[in-house]
C-alpha cells in the first residue's frame, strides 16, 4: 500500500483531464461524479474546482463525511489490451473563499489529501 503519489503517478495525472470523485451522502449512499482536477505539487494534493462547486452535492457531502475516493483511468491500448488506473483514497476539505485554478469567479475547491494510493498499468 502506497500513501504518497510517485513521480509515475504525477506524470500520469498530468496527461489526464477527467477523473471520478466518490463521496458519501448524509444517508450513507455513495455518490460518484466526473470531475476535472489538478495535482497541487506544493501540497501533494488533488484539487477539484468547478462552476458552482459550493452548491454541488459532492461539496455538501463533505460536511458530514470527508472520506473520498478519486479514480483516474483510461485504455492505453486495445491490442494488446492495456488499462491504466490510479485510485486515490483519503480525506477531502471543502474550501471556500480560496483561489482556484479555473479563475477568479469561482472560489470553492475540494482538496483531496491522499492516504492510500493504488495503481496498475502505469
């Protein structure tokens, strides 16, 4: 079990644009959403911003349970079959009044702190 992102993981993330963030709703049900993201090299975190992020269900879910899973995957080749996947489990902060990577009009951000990193095919 790896708890930090390696150079290989970071390089893979840099070539991807879309991941899926799983949060836990107040009733205990999982919720999974496609999201854009950025790796934050200063903090070693995954930052997720978006239009109206503060009003999103995933953002609100973090108030009751900050445990998350984040997955980025793709199919690198079909012949031969080669799937790549990076799963990051950890906790997340729902930040407000912060600078995001998408511009000055959006000030909410989800920041994932990796606790467990699983990868294959990289």
